[in-house]
């Protein structure tokens, strides 16, 4: 039974990692394009 929980935990970990990468990308874009562009990008839900 415990093995059934592991894929879900792994997927959750991957989602958190992807979000961290997304936030890092936003920081990079903010440095490059300015905060207004990033705010518009994130508010549009892209």
C-alpha cells in the first residue's frame, strides 16, 4: 500500500520543482525586461 503514495509524492515534488524553475525564469525576465512586463505576464496566467 505505501508504494501507491510514492508516485503522487514524486509528482508533487516535480510540480514544486517546476514552479521554482518558473519563478527563477520570472526573476531572469524581470532583470532583462523590467518588472511591469513580468507582472503583466503573470497576471495573464501564462
